[in-house]
C-alpha cells in the first residue's frame, strides 16, 4: 500500500511540475480561521506557531475579541500569519438560520452599505499591522445584497486580491475562480477523515482550503486534538505546500496568467 501511495505521489509531482506549486510539492493547503474567535488565539495560533506553519485569519472587524485584545491579533500579523477581511458585522441572509435581526440581514443591505463594511474591515486590518494585498471571505458564503440578491463581488474585486467562498471541495488551480474558491469545513470530522481529504489533494494536485471556526471551543468547533493531529500530518508530508490563502492565490493567479 505504501509503495502504491508513493507511486501515486510521484506521478502527481510529475504532473504538477509545470503547475503553480513550488518544486517538489504536489498540492497546496491553506489553513483558514473565521470570525476572530478567542479559541483561535488560545489554541489554533499556538498549534500553528509550534509547528512553524502559517494560517489565514478572516476577521470579523467588529468582533469583541478584536476590540478587547487587539494586541493578540496584531501579534499574529507580526509572526507572519495572514490577517484578512470577513466584513465588520458578518451579515448573512435570512435563510442562514435567522441569527441576525432583520435590519442586519443581507436582504436589508444595499451596495453602499456593503462597501462601508468592506472599507471598515480594511481599516481594521491596517490598524492591526496587516499589509496588502488583502484577502476576503464571504460571510455565510453569500455574495449578494438586497431582496433582489444583487452581487457585491465587484466591490470585493475593487478591494481584495482574492476571496474564499464556502463551496465544498478542493480547487483546481487551472480553473478556480479566485473570487469564489472552494473550501472544506473540518468541524466534527475525525482525524482519519482529515487525512483522507489531504491525501485526495496530494493525488489530484489541487488546492485544499480548510475553513475553521472554533478550535477546542466557541462554535462550529473542531476538536483541539484533531486540529493538532492535522497539523502534524501536514508537517509529516513535505510534499504538501502549506501556505496562507493569499500567498497561494497569488501563485494561482500567476499560473492562470492573470
């Protein structure tokens, strides 16, 4: 079995030799964390730093954690992690569970109001020490405003170099839309399953983007031990290029010739 896996990975490396990944790498993995949650500072960032890995933190700019502990988030940028935007208030449509008051749902937004959210999030990133180019993630994976669901993707393209969506699955670097990439939600998944999706990316030469929320706490939670085991598995397989979302997006953009 190991010989078979080794043969597959050698074949993948050969196929990807002219692709966007660095020499000797078969795929890319980006570890992303949404909403600026306390467990990300307490657990996820510590796990990353202990292993020399860099992640992307999509910050909800108006979150309590940022207002109360800005130095902790600024330290992530100083240590080489990517701080990225996730709006100021995380607006979602009413179909996303109704956890927002009607006046704060996407149906109540227009493009002007959304532009203000995006600009505000950029101000937060700069205040925390992040530098351009900046990345963005759509709250709830929804890229529209108003009852008529007008796309706000043009506003994102004016301000950000790439954007993560929530479509399930890894992204093919040849065809991925850099303003709506795929992703994978690891919450509740076993370590064995997390290893399987990494190996699938290695075999297919794709870009796997993990979308974490809580790590060992908060909500949409990934078990802390599972998170640590995933990072250990990535470190144990040097053919995997582990890099922040924006860094991989830039490599893919160059590969696509944009």
